[in-house]
C-alpha cells in the first residue's frame, strides 16, 4: 500500500509540475504583446483554435471532475491560465491589428 501512495504522490507532483510549466509558458508571449502591441505574426486560425480548444477542454475536465466528485487542480490551473492568456491574445490581435 505504501508503494502505491508513493507513486500517487510522484504522479501528482509530476502533474503539478507539468501544468505549472504549461501555465507559465504562455506568460512571456502575453507580456511581450502587452508591451509591444506587436501582433502581426499571430495567425487567427491558430489563436482561435487554441483559445476555444483550451476553453472546451477545461469545460470537459470540470464536468468530468464534478461527475466523479474529484478535482484535478493542476489541470484547472493550466487551463484557466491558458484561457485568460489566449483570449487576451485574441483581444490584442483584434485591437492592435
């Protein structure tokens, strides 16, 4: 039983670490866009697919978590940060283009 708990702790830590990296990964692009207002290299299909992809996946994860009465907070963190970031980038593309 102890070995199972150690594995769960390891995988829980791995999930947190991976999702924190994914959450932080978008921040440099948001900061650069905020400072420079340069959105010329942003591709609308990519931005919209990314934004709605993370939104729909987040809804799927939350729905599954609520049905299973569990919470995968590392995923929630990743997807919430990415939802805010990608919708900001879409907004910036619309405003600064």
